[in-house]
């Protein structure tokens, strides 16, 4: 069974630029999550989708971050404009019900 | 918000030694999970605990769900080089995971 796919794996941008990350969850998983993992810390939930609806986005900095899951499958996470403190690994996870399966993440460096 | 305190932050051990790490929370969780993360990869689930007091093993790994539902520990017996990595505890409530800060395990051969 294919795992959670994410792209790109690495991205380097300058502050104030925009960036987008893509996630393809495991087939059939209704729930999709985006996490931010700052170096030396555990992942922190940014947003949770159930099919194409948002369940929890309470920790998403909505002034600069946005995410969508239009057809209830793939998802994109966008940052516009990026700040230095956005440098982190962005992890996508999907879940059929309870257990979450994580992708390899996208490492973002903001210069 | 909910926070998990995981300790120790890092461990340096000899191959073959046993390892113990734990996690405490100010909040009650219905599920406790332990993950391992290798460099450049996402976390991978090692053990899931669903009931207070539950003790579960997965090979050389043993984890327990504390009676108060506010803590959990993970033991690794007879460590081997591939155990190197960062271990995270996570508490789960309503499909939402809250992660600890991680324990970085380094093994000297």
C-alpha cells in the first residue's frame, strides 16, 4: 500500500515570498492533517480536514497560511507571505479513523 | 493549550543497554501513542495504548498508559544501533494529536 506522498521534499525561499506544499493521502483515508514541526520540537497541528471540510484550524495562522482539500483527496498548504519563523518541516498525515500515517514532510527554509 | 512534557530530552547509551523515557500531561487523554522519527522522515507509530493501566509490548518495546490517564512511559530493552532516532509521545483526544518535545536517542557501539 502506498504511503502519504508529499512534494516538494525541500524548499528554500526568501522572506515575503509565497510557497505551496502538496499532499496526497493514502487512498480511502477520509481525514487529512497538516502539521508544522520546528527543529527540536514535536509536530504541531495546523489544520484537520474530514473529507473536504475543515474540522479544526484553530492553530493555523490564518493571516498568512491557507489550506484546501477541494475534492476530499489531495490537499495543498500555502504560506503567503513567508516569515523567517516559518522555517520548519511541514508534515501531512492521513487517517482512516484513529491511527495517523505520516508523510516524509517538506523541509522549508526561509532566508 | 494542552502540553506534554517528555523526558529526558536526549539520551546517550551503549549498545545493549535498556532505555526508559516518559511523558506527562496536565490533561487527560483517551489514547497514548509512541512514535519514532528518523532523519528526513515523518513519525512512524510504534505502540498505541487505549486503556488506563494498559501495558503493551511490541518486540523489544514496552509502553504503559498511566492509571491517571495523564502519563505514559516507553521502555526499549537491549538497544541496537537501528534504535537511534527521536521518540515522541503523543496524547490523542477527539482524533487530535498533541505531541511531546521528543527524546533523542544516541547509541554508542
